[in-house]
């Protein structure tokens, strides 16, 4: 009799859990479709996670270590081990190392990067996991300005696509060797309806000028500040072209580089831009319905 009671109790518990997840999905489906962008607090590095209204999941960079795995676990269902697109802006350790961990644990459909050549053991690890993903069916895409990636929004959003425009590198860099690679970084403009985000990797003011000179539409409501707030980035000309409402700086607390610099903070203040920082604010979460933006925390 005791054994039967345990079986019945176990079945009841399982049904209760299944019922919870069923209702959870009903409530999720009932919500208006929105674009969600998380700027992860991963220490001294970059990592941004995008969920499109159609359910696609995009990860841009992975930070310096495995912290990104904890962040993904907090933002994705425990049974979901798939990403639609992973972007490595450039193979520096503070952007790449976390992605190495991600590619070892997640199934990835598409991987976007520059294909440049670098020295170092971490870079060799990147090539190894990249090859393994490719053998498992991942498509490797080499970034070049002018190309566009689109993701369907789904019927609930009332819009057809979310667009991801590649603004840098200006031309293909595949197979080229770089000792310093900040200016090779993949710069992306994410567009959903009337709202847009600009992810500017670690480019400096010279590369910013090249992008401005290319007469590309840089206008964005949210700017991921280049190179963690280095004084050699976020020039006045670039900020004027982007004209953001919000600037997000991805930094580690008390980092050795003293980022963000006072020069950049002053320039952002001069333009009247609201500044959010992962070293002081933690994860920065923003959602958009295509017409407006909403911060999910009070900053």
C-alpha cells in the first residue's frame, strides 16, 4: 500500500509540474510579442543577448569567462540548449573566452565572425570549438558591411522581421592576420519597427569615422558604447550620427583600465544621453514593442 501511495504521489507531482509549464506557456503566448535585449554583466568584457519577437535567440560576444553560461541559464528555459545566432565581434579574450564555453555546451545554428587570424592559445581553442560546431551543422558567416540578417517576428508582433545590419568591417577580412584587432570588430545595427540598437564592439574613433564617412544609417535609440568607454572611442562625430537616448557601457568593477574614462562620460553627458553601466547597474534589460523602449529595472 505504501508503495502505491508513493507512485500516486509521484504521478500527481509530475502532473502538477506539467500543468505549471502548460499554463506558463499560455501566459507567455498571451503576452504581446516584444524584442528583448540584455546587456549581461560579465565583468570586464562584453556580452549581449537578444530574444526576437519570433523566438530567435542571438548572443553577441561572451565576455572573459564562463559567467555567460550563468546568464543564459537565467534567461532561457532549462531544457533549451539552442541558439539561432552567435556573433564574435573580434577574437580578444574579453569577448571570445565565454563564447568558447557557450559553443561547448549549446547547439548553434549560425556563427558570425570576421575570420581573421590571430596568435594565442585562446584563439586556437576558438578555432577548435568553431570547427566542432561546423561539423554539427552550424553555418559559418563571415562579416562584411552592407550585409543583412533578418529574423521573422511571428504574427503576434504585427511586424514581419527584425533586421540585423552589418556596418563593420567595411570589407571582408577573412584570412588576414592582425596583431591588434579592435578596429576589425563586427558592428551591428538591430532594427525592430521604429526602434534600433547599435552594438559597436571595440572600435576606436578612426574606425567610427570610416563608418560615418560610408554614409550608413547609424541612428539608434540604444548604443552599446565602444571599447568599454575608452577615451579613444565614442567620438563627438560618431555620437552625433548615432544620436542615442541610452548608452550602455559594459565594464567590470574597479577594472585595471579605469574604464569608463571621464572623457567619454563627459561626451555622453554633453549629448544628454542616459548612461547605464554593467559595473554599477548589473544586467541592463531593455524591451521594445517596435514603437517604444522600456527598461525592465529602475536605474
